[in-house]
């Protein structure tokens, strides 16, 4: 069973952009991953926010597990059950807040990347004026 999980990981570990030719193709097409100031800043901020939201997701999972443990070990004590229910409700509310925060930051960072990309700065190409005696 272990070999079924490990062998594919070892096989795909050999694939790198340099070995597949993707790095050279990106450089030739002008899509090289070299980042400029605004792109790097947006990337760093986006990664930091994703790390924080991922950590909050782990905390949320721990809250769910703790509330479930409290409820299962309450032994009929109404105060413990009430505490566990309140903790679950607060965890669900936190889940929706984290989801909304992720959606908002994803939208803002995607919009920021679109606005600050070099192709957005040039704008749409203007049509060439018709010069001369066409029919």
C-alpha cells in the first residue's frame, strides 16, 4: 500500500519546468515568471493572506473537534451541552467569516493583479485610420 502512495510522488518529483521545457517556452512567449515590483508585492501579500486564512481554518477545525468532544463527554449535563452548542454556533459563524474573507481577498488580489499587469497598462489597440482611396 505504501508503494502505491510513494512511487507516483517519486516519479512526479523529477518533473521540473526546466526539464520539461516550460521555462524556455514561457521566456520565448513573453510570459516569463520574472516579477516586477507591483507583481511581487501583490504575490507576497496574497501568499501571506492565504497562510493566515489557512491557519484560521486549522483553528476552526480544532474548535469543531473540541466542541464535539465537549458535547459527547457532557454526560447529560445541560450546561456542558449548552457550552458545546454555543461553541459550534460560533465556529460556524467563524467559518462563514473566513470564507467571506477568502472570497474578498481573492477578488481584490485578482483585480489588483489585472490592473497592475503590463498588458492592462497599454490598453486596447486603437484602430488604424483609413488612408486613401479604397472602394
